[in-house]
C-alpha cells in the first residue's frame, strides 16, 4: 500500500480548470519531483495533497484512509510543508520558529520535551542555522529565512516532506545543502515530494518525476525517461540536449540559451 | 540545551512585578481624590470587607463608604477594562497578522457607538440604567457578525478581507451615527459624552460584568496561546503545522469581540489601550503570545487605571477617559512607531 495515493484528481477555480485527472502514488524511501511550467498546477496539486484545498473530483488516501478523515493535528504528524515564500510580522527568535515544527507532537500546555529539543537541534545543525538560533527571524536575509523554514519542517519529523519551490530564493550552495539533507532523509526511509523549477537539480536528486502540463499529468517516471529532449521541448517550449553527466553520475539537461 | 528550556519559561518575574504594581496602584488610587485617604486606611477597609471583620471603632465610616462603594468599583472597572482591552488587542494583532490591529479594527466600536446612540436618541428607558450598555453590546455583536459574513468566502477568513470589511462597515456606521446626531437636537451632548467613554459612577455590578468578560477572555486566549504563535506564520503554514486555522481564528475573533463589546458597553469607547499595551509589552517579553497575554493584561490594567485616576483625582476637571487615552496614547504611539520604522531602516 503506498503511503499517499491520489486517484483521478480534478480541481477548478470557478470556470478555470486547473487540474485534470491526476493520479499518483508515493512510496517510502523515494524522492519525487513535481515539474512543469509556471501555471501548470504544481502548487494547486500540492495544496490538494496537504488538504489545504478539497478536490472537485477524485480521492486522496493517506496510509489507506481518506485524507479528509484526518484532523489537522494528525495530518501534521504525517506530512510537513516547506512553503515557497515566508514572511512574518512578529520578530520571533529562530529557535522558536523551528520549535513550532514540534507543535503537532507537543500536548497543549506541555513544555517541549528532550526529544523536541533534540529534533530542533538536529534540524538546525543540518541546515547550519544553529548559529542563528537567538537571532530574530525578521532580521534575517531571505535565504536565511528560507533555511529556517526548511529546518522547521525537518524538525516536524514527518514521514512525508513536501517542498513547494523551497529553494527558489536560495543561492546554489544552500540549494545543494537543503537537497542533500532531505535526500539523506529519503535514504533513511522518508518520502520527499518537491515542486522544482530547475530541471537539472530535479534530475540529480529525484528517483521519480511527475511532469505537469496545463493541469494534466504529462509523464511520470525516472528522470532519464521523463526529461527527454523532445518532451521538454513540448512541455516547456525550449530546445535542449540531454546526456548522462559523469561528474554527477546523473541525467542532465543542457539548454540552448541563444538562437544559433 | 539548558538555556533552551530556560528561554521558554513563563515570565514569572515580570508577572509578579506587574501584579504587585497593580495592587499598589489600586490601593494608592483608592486613597486619591477630593477626600484624601492614606493607603494604610484603604488597606484596612479592603481587609475588613474581604475578611468580614469590623473596622476599628475610631475609624471614620465615611472613609469606608467612599473607598468601598464609590472609588473601588470605579477603579476595578477601569483596571479590568484596561486589562481586557489589552488582551483583546493581543488576540486581534495575532489573528489579523498585524501588529497595528486593535480591538476596534473590525468595527466593534462603531457598532457599539451606533447602538448606544440609537438608545440615547429614542430615549429608551424600559431597561432603566442598562438600556444604553445593552444596545451598545447588541450593536457591537451585530456588527461583528456582519463583518464576519462579509469577509468569509466558503468558510475561509482572509486577514486582508477581514480588515477591509471592518473598515467598510465602520464607515457606514459612522455615517449612521452622524445622522443620529443630526436628529438628536438637545440629546446630542449626551451621545457625544457617552462616545468619549467614562468610568464615573460605576458600581460593583459593573465590576462583576467586566470581571466575567476578562476571565473568559484570558482563559480562551491562554488556551490558544501556542496556536496563536503558529498562526503568525500564515494560514498555509499553520494548517500544515496542525492548527485548524480557520476554526481557531473564528473562535478567537468572536471571543475577542465579545470581550471588547462588554468593555464598551460598560465604559464607552476607550481607544489606544488595546493597541499600545501589547506593542509595548512585545518590546519587553517578545512576541510569544503565551507570555504576552498575562503581561499585557496586567500592564493594560495599570495603564488605564493610571489614566482614569489622572482624570478623576489629579486634573482640575474630569476629562473623558477615551479622550485622555487618545491624547496621551496617540502621540506616544507615533513615537514608538516612528522609532521602530527608523530602527528597521538602519
């Protein structure tokens, strides 16, 4: 039984249909990439999977039970979200923000226990934000904030981690850092589903890729199969060459930047 | 890791200090006024009433009457209203994700003012003393539900739409109040005076009423303290962290508004306490609502009690309390707001 299963999902905002007949399944120990052009429905699909939106048609089940039968708190123990953007009007210290990831595990009125401190400590160390622990979140740069939010999701310590273009505002070093950290979670049996814009990043880290186009699932499978040059041309409208990159030992894409 | 656990402890020291300051303020202010009474005598009266033992035989009985029947009800009402408005301020700022929100942001004050003006205009007397407070309360609650209905789209409440709905409804009600004033002729002075707020001639039944509202507000706010912190992250994130954001937001909006409506019905409209107190306390204890709620309650109580004592016993003639808090609070708020802006730039 897959951990999460979506069956024939459709969704529309009024007359505009955003998703059509999407089916997918997530298995433990796998890194999934969700790719597609802007407006192809990636964020809407993620919103359906985290129960932020309700599908117009279709069903989602988590560990064999309908997603709607879970309370918010129960869901938060199964899946964590790293959002794309993050802005906060109140100057909480970084440590408090990361500790918020432990909210679904701590009883009301109870203080964080040793395991909660251990989880937040590990998450902050993994993403190297531990030296920012006492700084105010409002005083951090965009990249630092994004790593703090990722640390919060890691501290939540859930089987499934969902990333919504989580590294869009990060430099290359920190992008690689976050992906290496979550890849390690996958090796330990976790599941990651990440909406990613960078095709090469996705090809290097993902076991399986879901490619969306105009709300439909265009292809699903290993990177080297899904990210073939003709399909990239069809979905994204750009010319490219693909090859096996020996340095990364992965499938990679080289784009044609300028018309010859 | 030991510093981590200390870091999140409740601010016991701050709560104790503020609690003592509040008790001191109550005792001292009860001695202030036309008839000067020493704090020791005030304490004697309070002790005698609370413990049920008789006062010493040489004790002036007028002192007992003035302290217990005249001044203390007013003082306690002022303190409880101040504390309640401050807690409501914490709630509204946390729910609306806006440090500049206050208990009146959703038009609750305009609704109360409209209700009270209406009662004064048609000179309702069948409910005797309580007709104006009841109308004010009804106006505030009705306004709240109109604003909530206007702002909710299939069960969701966006913070932006909430504030906008509040502004729209308040604007309509202001026009309504203007029209009532226009119709009122000689009653207009009574309406204006009520709108400016007052604690004069409050009784123990007022104290009990506000006390109930304050307790309910504190308990509910404290119950959802941690959820409030997480809701600061925005709905998508707080939902993913296990908070039922839409439901919690609705519960707390209603609770905060009912507390505010009770305060308004007892004292009229008193601005700036609910805005400034949480703001000030955030400088001291930080943004954690679990700390902010008790500390703001005590600080709000002290602030409004001090302001009311100023207008009652220090100033040569009584200035309406709502005017006084706005006159002191407004410029003060401009100062901290400006300072924060400059600080953010540097």
